[in-house]
């Protein structure tokens, strides 16, 4: 059994005067949402042995704030290939995950993360419908694969165990707040 925790970066600031998309920082609401998601991970007892992430500033800041809420320092493998990664690139990254890790945290960007969840979760249901509707910033999807090796997970169906948005944790973190 392998479990993938898919975490989209938190809300970033579009009004920040940085020159590159890669360098956009989190806005205050994004910072609060990431801390809330970290607390949720901690409170639910969700642990991971390995983490991989896009090195974009907004992902780095998301994981720092998630770690703050969780009470740990998250030290992912920063992989440039995960910056705005396509579905194919994400599947390749999953195949390369260390076999010793039963649960892995993957943090990055849309549309790739949403496409990954929809591609691997083929069974209809309320959670999958919610992903199809929108995979908001700072949202967590937990995918469980009935496989022994990560290389098999890139071709296997997954069960969507949970899909948690910041607004599910705190209504003030919703889109209209």
C-alpha cells in the first residue's frame, strides 16, 4: 500500500512586484491557509516519510507555513521538474519515489496536480466530483494506491481518501471571505 498526499501551494500574491511567476510569494490569506492545513495534517495524524516539491517561492513558503502549523520542519526534495509540471512529469516523479517511503507528500501547482488526481482516481464519487469542480490553493488530496512499488502507482487506480480545502477548516479562508 502506498499513499500520496497531494498539496497545492497556498494563495500567492499577484500584486507583488516580482519579475517572474516563479518568485511570487504567498499573500497573508495563503499563509493562514497553509498554517491551518498543517494543523489539520497534525490533528489527523497524517505523517509522511518523504516529500518532493516544486522549488517555486510560493511552494517553499507553503511548506514552511504547513510545517509551522504541524510543528515540524518539512524538508522536501526540491525538484525543478515539478514547477508547473504536466501530468506526465508528475507520473514520472511518482515512479522515482523511494520504495522505503509508504507515504509521500507532493507539493506543486495546478493544473498538473488536479489532472493527476483525476487521472488516477477513476471511480466516481462526491470527492472526485469536488476535485473536478475545483482544486483550490492550499488544498490536500490523499490518494491511496493498492500497490507495493511506486513504479506501479503511476499506472494504478487510486482511492481518493480525502479532499480538504482551506475553507473546510475555516470559513474565513474561503474564496468569498
